[in-house]
């Protein structure tokens, strides 16, 4: 269960804030992000902030975007997102 929850917080690729905004714009306000666990997170912008919705409808906001690491990009969120 822990592995599933942790990998639900990971999206493959190097998606920085600019790339996420581009996907959201292309998706007419939302971007569907497939997680390593196989679930879907939905990204959107509201009041200039990036938000993630999990499959259960819970929301988390990105508090610190673009923490660049050697193996990817971390976006710090203010809540735990959970798979369905």
C-alpha cells in the first residue's frame, strides 16, 4: 500500500512548471498526468497557483515548484494525494 501511495506522487518525465502550464493550456484548463502507480492526477491553474486533483477528488496546491534534481523535478504540495 505504501509503495502504491508513494508512486502515485510520481509522474514520469521532467515536467517543470512551464511544461505543466503548457499542458494545461493545451488541455483547455486541465492536464491529465499519468502517475508511476498507473493513476491519474489532474493539474489545473487557479488564482495563479498550480493545483492537483487526485482520483478521489481531493486537491493539493503546489507550494514550491521546480525543485530541480538530478533524476527529475520536484513540486512540493500541501496535501497527500491518494489513488482511487
